[in-house]
């Protein structure tokens, strides 16, 4: 497989830098690096998801495929009583997410190296949030959708953002196969944010 942000061990030469995340009233600095998704700035799709996501005051939230951590960190800052788990298959991304959570003193955040849900067997969540790795292919992405549906508590929600030109319509059909309700909650610059609910 080519060296992508969903590679477990990126070969790209490290080039660490800090970027600003200004979204939803938050203004924080996050460390990024070569070999992780959207290393130079908070990408539009992730921003749209953070702006749209509806979070409970407390409970368990998973940032699936967290990269350097913007979605999970935003959730933890917006709702301090949440227990937030962040996972990624990319070792460099996981180390960055750990560092960013530590620097922001987010003690209710747990960051794990995991291919999808392999390290989360038996764990259940109230929200699962993701900007899925669409370049990894439909087989990978649809596996994550299926696994997400099985790791949500009754009434739990799976929030995902996908670009229309990268298969948002077929992604929505897959969501409709797995979830009892699917809502198109936000749009912008060709991106769609979907909220899918389990019974």
C-alpha cells in the first residue's frame, strides 16, 4: 500500500509544526506532522463536522480515525464531563493526539492505536464521530460503518463527514442499510455531514 495518512507507520520525514484550530468558540494550537491527514490546517470537512456535531453533556464519545485529534479534542473542550476516546491506525497520528490532549490537560481523553474497533471490543459509545479515510477505499470505510453501528448504545449517533465527489451519496446509502435513521445535517463546499441513529 502507498504511504498515506492511513498507513500504520508513515515513511514521510517528520516535519512537526503547530497549527491553529479556531472553531465553535475554541482557539487552540495543535501539533501536526508529515504523514498525517491535513497536516497544514484544519480541513474544511473536519471543521464542518465540528461545527455541526451535537454532543451530550456527559457519556462516552469516540473520535474514530482521529489523526492529530481535532474532533475529539473539540468534543472534550466543549463538553468537559464527556469521556472521549480517540483512535487511529497511524502511529504518528496517535502520538500527536496524545501530545495535544496532554498539552491541553484533557484528563478524560484516552488515545489508542487501533485499526477501526480492534482495540475497542465490548466498549460502547453514545456518539461516534469521524472524517472517514475515504482514500483507503469503500471496503475499509464500510467496515468502519458496520462496526460503528455495533458499538453504539441504543439511541446513540454516528456522525460522519464525506465529500460529495468522494462518494457521499453511496456512503449515505450504506448508512441507511445499517442505521434506523439517517439525517443530512450540514452541507458546505461539496461536503455532507450525516447523523445516523441506532434504535
